[in-house]
């Protein structure tokens, strides 16, 4: 099964916006960026990229993009719940909105593709 181009593009845009968002977080709170935290964040982005590119068209890839999209969509809400001691810049807020919309769009497309893959009859190669 071929992965829809819109899903691939949306997931890659979310990955780029996620890295911009993480960069903003690192600049606003440099004391909170530990080596362990950076490693975890890099692994999360790597898994999302792997699910988008390498596992394209597979159920596991759709599941990874669904979870990544939902996580990205939750970023604007998570940042509005915390204290607002720091001033947010235009690009930071724009990135949050982009993550929210792009993440939700990715999650919807991935859920749709996952649902279709579950409903399609499985075929065995060579049969």
C-alpha cells in the first residue's frame, strides 16, 4: 500500500516545526536542557522521521505518525497551562499554532490511512 503524499508532507512539516519549537524551548530555558533531555527529544524526532520515511505505507508508520501528530497538536495547550513568566516571541507563537494545526491534520490523515489499512483485506505476496 502506498502512503498518501499529503500525509508524508504534513508529517515532515510537523517534524520541522517540532525542531523549531524545541529550539525555542532551549533558548528560553537553557538550564532545563540536559544531555538526557536532548537525547530523549532527538530520539522522539528520529522515531517520527523513521515512521514517516522508512515505514511509509505500513501500519506501524501510520501509528507513529498518528501519535506524533497528536503530540504536536497538544503543544499549544501544554504551553498555555504553564506560567507565563517569559515573553513569547512571534515566531514561537506561530510555531505553536503551526504545530497545533499541522499535528491535528497529520493525526487525522494518519488515522484515516490506518483505518483503511485495517479494513483492507490482507494480501500475501506471491499468492
